C-alpha cells in the first residue's frame, strides 16, 4: 500500500508538474504577446510624437507667416490711411483755393463790367458831344 501511495503521489506530482509546466508555457506566451504589444504601441506612440512634432512645427511656421502678413497689412493700412488723410487735406486746400479764386474772379468780373459801363457812358457822352456841334 505504501508503494501504491508512492506511485499515486508520484503520478499526482508528475501531473502537477505537467500542469505547472503548461501553465508556465501559457504565461510565458502571454507575457511574450504582451511585450510585443507594448513594443508595438511604443513604436506607434513614438511615430505619433514625431508626426505631432512635425505638425506642430508646420503650424507654428504657418502662424508666424500669418502674423508677419498681418503686420505687413497693418503697416500698409496705416500708410494708406496717412496717404488718404494727406489727400483729404490737399483736396480741402484746393477747394479753398478754388473758392478764393472764384471769389476773386467774381470780384474782377464786376470790376470789369463797371469799367465797361463807365467806358460806354464816356464814349456815349463823347459821341453826343461830337454830334451836337454837327447839328
């Protein structure tokens, strides 16, 4: 009976050892799979980081170009506003000059019309004086 017990225990021990070996192989396989998954995810993460850094760099460059263009447009706008203001002042000055010239011409016209009337009267009087002795 002790031989039978030893055989049973040996068989149980061998079965437990086989079960343990199978479990160990299964666990090693699972660990290996998980290690490969972690490595794959790490590579994907690194590739994603590189892509995101490239994208970030591109977007920063684009933003710098937009800011530069904005500053250029603002400068052009400021220059244009200054030019428009200068032109408005020049137009106002020209309008004032035109108004003054118009007033001067109007005054000069009146003077010339008065001179013409005076000359006509004088000539009329001269002609009448010249005609009276003829009568």
